[in-house]
C-alpha cells in the first residue's frame, strides 16, 4: 500500500478544528486530529509544507517507522506544534490500518479490557449556587464523576468558568482577552466549595477539580491537604509541571490524588513524575502527545508506577481525537477515567461520531479504524476564525507567572 495524497482541512463549526486526511492507492483514507487550540494554523502549515510532501509514496502500514521518521528525522524534536502534527499523522495511519483490516482500532491495541469507559463531566457556575445546580444537572444526566469549578468571590472572570448559561469555551475570537486571578482568595474558597458539594451530593459522587496550573508547589500542597476531607477523585494541574520536581513538595504533604499532563507532549515530560510516583493520573492527550503510538508507551510506562490514565477530552480536541482516545481507554489495563465535554450539535454536522454516552460511561461501535466520518462539504461551510486562549493577570495587573 502507498500513500497517494494527503490534505489538511481547517473548519470552524462553532470553534476551530484542524483535520489531516491521508489517502492511499488502496482507496482507503484515514483521518487524524491536528487541533492545537489557538495555534491551529501553525500545525496546518507544518503539515502542509513539511509532512505531507514527505508522506507521499510511503507505505502507511509502517506506523512505528513513520512515527520515528517524523520525530527523529527532523532533528528538532518535541514541542506542541511538531507533536500535534505527528499525532495527526499517527491517528490517520491507525485509522487506515483498521479500515484495511476491517477491525476497530481497540482490537489492534490488544482488545477491550472493560465493558465501558468511565467519564467525567464538567459542572461550572459563576457562583456556588449556580455551580450546585449544574452539578445536579450532570448527576441527572447520569454522570458518576463531575469536575467542579466555580467563580471565586472578589476575583471576577475566572478561567474555565463560562458566563452564566453559556457553554464552556476557553478560546475567544480574535487576540487573547484577559482574565483575573487571586491565589489567596482561590485557596480560601475551594475547600468551602467542596464542603458544600459533599453536603448536598453525599459521598458517592466522584468529584474532580482543575487548578489550571495556578499555584506554587507550596500553595498546591496546602490546597491538596485542605481538600483531603472531601475525598477528591483527583486534583488536576495543581502546579505547572515544567519543574517536575515541584510535585515532590505537593506529594509529601497530601494524599489527595493528583492528575497532570494535559499540556505535555512527550514521555520525557513525565519521567520524574512517574519514576518517583509523584502523580496518580496522566492526562496527556493523543492529539498533542504523539498519537496512539506514543500514548501506548506513556500508558505502559505509567502502569509500572501505579499511575492510571485520565486522558484530556475538552471540546477543543475534535471528535476524531475523542474516538481515538476511547479506543485507547478500552484497551489499556491501567485506564482511570476519561474527560467528556460533549461537542456542540454544529460540530456533529461536520464530524459524525461512533461513540455515545450512557449512565456515566462511554461506548464505541465497531466501525473499522477510529470510526469517525468527516463531511467535507459541511466543513467548507464553516471557515477558520482566529481565536486564542486568554492570558491571566493578578488583581494588580501582574501577568500571572505560572
Ligand atoms: O483548558 O483544553 O481539563 N481541561 C482543561 C481544558 C483546557 C483546554 C485548553 O485548550 O483544562 O479545558
Ligand atoms: Co485541565
């Protein structure tokens, strides 16, 4: 089999998505997600100018070899843009392999290790009461695990908390807008918030929280310790983990489970965290973390250190990425939980998914490969619109440094 053509499809059905489509002389095409929120065109150009010309004529069945060709062969290893491009190629090749062998991707990864994939929903609100209403909604929808975020009194617009009634979308059209932050108010508020959530919803609901890299290791240690009575499923990104050693301080002070890695793009971002057992869940997404091929290796290494997967699944990652993630979630032994933020209806005019949610779990059908269809005519109806993630300033105007 040979690759005969490949192209990048950029569309904006409510938000931007970048998709790589690779086609072969066998008449089989594969799709890969290449969306890097706020930097979509950088990945599209990387693929169009450098990767696609090098793919033509290659045998798409040699996925491992092609992965290393684009990772090692370019000399400039790692980085989000490069790794997102490699991820898209990798996903498209696995999609082709599944279609060529007429079998779903999970079957090529060792088969199913479980009946369904436990997922968590997002509950948010500008204040405590509205947040509690949103938790109720998610529980009514059948979720057994809920991530809880709320506006903080005296802090204004906070990352990850949409304006009342609007869906959660961190990127805003145009150049970055600005949000505010105050760590002292945040640290005082979050334990009270979880105390209230436990009071209303009891002990059985799994609760998660995302600190979005806003704390120093010492602040994070205090937060993790003060959250212990509320038995979180996890505390996510308590610190920015560029300094992996920073997690030692957090770990030494608390038994609250820790989840990190949604911004990681290589196993080398994880090695200290894994080998010293400093975290409990690894959040690396397929789309920015080298695709199925690299995630399998990350999950395998994590499993040696009692670390489970908790793959990133926000709406800025396309349905192709979510489906590919679900295949991995089904297959790996050390699966923990999968993030699930349902895409807007408009997104499904372009991407027809092969998965569904039921009573707290997600399921995937047996369509071959990754199994998501892309409607190119519909995609063309929604041209790219520049959008960026916000910057974050402390109340005195200082750009928050983490
Ligand atoms: O901020 O995907 O846990 N989920 C998250 C996400 C990320 C966005 C960034 O593009 O933190 O909402
Ligand atoms: Co996060």
